[in-house]
C-alpha cells in the first residue's frame, strides 16, 4: 500500500497526555465519534485483525468453537440471571417498537447459556467451550485514554461448560496458558496474571492479566521475594501490631476542632498507626449506615466492604442522622443505628487514640482486646500497602504498582446455569446444572496497551507480529529516475513475496517522510535515495533503532524477508508451550 493513499492525517502537535492516545491520534489510527466511541482507520484495523487472528488460533487450540451472539438481547435473559436489576447504569436498557425491554450486550454470559441450553442436555456433550469476537457496549462513566477505557469496544469472550469442578479447574489452567501465549505473541510477554475480585461476574476464583504501566487505573500488589501477585481489590491485608510495654487506661482528652487523623495526631504527638479512625458509608439501596473502625494509617477497601455486605455503598454524606459525632466517632460506649464493623488491623493494637463520641473530645489508651466486646469480629476490610506483609510469604515485602487490565478469566461455577435453569442428564440419570468458566480479552485496549508498552517520543514501536505493515520503503527524491525504479522494483518484489509492505513515494522532505514512518511504526524500514544508490546499496534499519546497515540492491528483497523472519522468531521465542 502507498502512504499517499492511506485515509487519515499524521501531525506533529501533541494531542493528549496519555501516550497511546496521543500517538494513535497523531498517527491517524482512530477518530473519536463520541465520548468513549471511536472509528478505526486502516492502520488500527490491520492491527486489530492480527490480534483477532492470534485469539482465534489460541482459542481453537484449546478446543474452542467460534460462535456469534447478538449485540441486542431481550431483557428477559438478564432478568433470569438477576443482573438486569443488579447492574447499574453501565448496562444500556431500552424498549423496542413493541414496548419490550431490551439491553445492549456489555458481556454475554446470559447469551452463552441460552445458546447452550437444550442442545447440551446430556453429560456426553461435555466439556465444551464457545467463544466470539464481538462488539459490546458498556455505558462507562469514566471513558478516558482513547482505547484504554471506552464505551463501545470489541472483545473476545469465551464460555466453557463442565460437569465437575475438577474439569473446570483443568480447563482453567489451559485457558490461563493460552492467555500467556496470546500476550507473548502480541509482543507483550511482560503481562502478569494477578489474583482478582470477580465483581459482577460472580464466581470465587478469577485472575486479571495486567500490563504494568504508570497510566494504569488498577493498583497491583506484588511480592518480589515469593512472586505473589494480586489486584489491590482482591489482596488480603495483614497488619502487625507491636504491643506496648504498659497498657494505659482510657482517658478523655480535649482536642477542640481537631477532627482528622492528621490533626489529632499532630495535637497529641501520635503517629497515624497509633490511632483508630472511623469511616462511614451508606448502602446505595436504602441509605442505611455502615461504620468501619480501622487503624488510622489504613484505607478501607470498598470492594472488600461491598463483597462482605453484598450491597453497593457510597461514602456517607450526613453522619448525624446515624447519631454519630463527625470527627469524634469512637468504638467505646457507641450508640448508633449503623452497622458497625472492625478491621483486623486493630488486632493486637494497644494504646490507640480514638473518638470519644462527643464533640471536641477523643480518648487515649484505647486497646481493642480490652475495650471491645469479646464477641467483636475482626474482618479484612482494608487495602494492602507498600511494604506491607505479603499474604503468601509473610515478609514485609509488598510493592504496589499501576497496571492496565488487558484480560480476565473467571471460574463462574453454577451462578448462571442455576439462575437460568440450564440442566443436563448426568451419567447416573440425575438432572444437574453445568459449571461455567468465562474468559475475556478487550482487543482495542490490548492495541493501546501495546502502544503504551512499546513507543518512543516519535511514535509506536509495533511488534512485528501485530504491526500494521511489516516493512516501509521510504523513497527520498522520487523525482530521481534511479530512485523511483529501484524503489518500485523492491516494492513489487516484496508484495509478490507476500510481505506486508508500505511504500512512501511522496515528494516530501526526508524529515516529513521519516516522521510519518515513525508514527506508522513499521518494524523494518528501507531507505532508498540518491545517497544510498551512490553506495550501490539500500539502507535497512529498525523502527526501534536496534540495527541500521547497508544491504546489497540485488538481494535486498531476500535480506528484508530474512530480517522479518528473524524478528518474528524473536517474538515467538518468548511464547510458552501449550498445555
């Protein structure tokens, strides 16, 4: 293809702060249609096609059957599963012309069960996996970063069905490995699998695949000593408290207008870890209050709280309605209508400062083991922290990093098959609900994530396996007949050999041509100019600047193809074996 024919403009001016969005906009990969909705130009669509092909090959290799579910579904499917009411505004609901409730698919568990129901009625049909690559819509309130977080997106989602938990677990391992192969083949073998929270998907075991990146929205907890990895939302938090030599009595002290942990600590000369703070939420459904007591230096993990309560929550707006004294709330002699919970960061703590449940006063000497009821239950409700205790090896070794989620897998269990009444005849004649697994990868987000991981100040550095074109020919001084003849001969040879080649023969300066080539990101570049021809050579170079050399004109096509094979082999060398 010739650069002059590519629809879309390339420009120098910085467009956005997030680098993938900036470079893919400047490079003419995409165009915004609406908030979180994009059209893709040819370069991005070619990358998408290659990623989709990798996905198909890896899903087929683990016995997947490609299908296609509808984008629009009757609300009755989601009502059967219970998600029509439990999911918020992210699920786009509407009525058709007949007045029937409909939804736009943001995920397709219900459609998968509906497809398999009544056609997989005997144990002999199991196990099986069906997958699709489909457009979805999630009315995301925080669309940002171009293709990083969008509302309309293309996704590969797969659903496996099993008769035993053991069979699901064995297949889950195969899918886990297939995902590692997908990312390695796409040129980002550094993607990590981390333990995650299942959220609205359900199930007890799930993993997210994360690309560590400063602009990532997720916090990833890592232990470099033992290899433990988890999303912050799913990471167990452990706190060690060293008991003081002497246990002080409770004492009421005047603290005036000091209400925050920082203000009270400064006034009483107490570090944050020697305080107990109160955090108040309200349930979304009925605005009832939930009060959590946690060590002063810790933060409540709202996902853990939501999972424990089995209810969505929001920070409380008016605590006086729960008979609480804002800024002075404490666990001793507390009288409130709120649900009261204690985080396990308080276990073993002594001589803490806490609220006295009246304005302008706090208590010192609060020791939970002495001052709380023996029946008090301590829950894991706070976030893990940098330098915290690793849940696996118990060392103070935790690191917290940012990451972009580029895929997820879930062991769903029977949540959907039970709710929707899908059954099969077991070997002993009993009717049973099959067990499900679910496996998703967002294609557009993966494209943007690869760009985040592999770029320089000039443009994307696409891995050879997903690059829109493998090689670009830059013909400088196309008005020179010798340059034109040499460039067009090489272009024809490479095209005839099946190489994905881009040809720039525009009458523009070298600076403009190379700038555009950097933005288009072909891994291999061939420069043909009067200067190279004077050396009886073409200049062969890498987009990542890993090599630059003169090559013989007569064997240029063969040399370029050999270099492409070398780059592909380097990517494939990092791909793990299939299970």
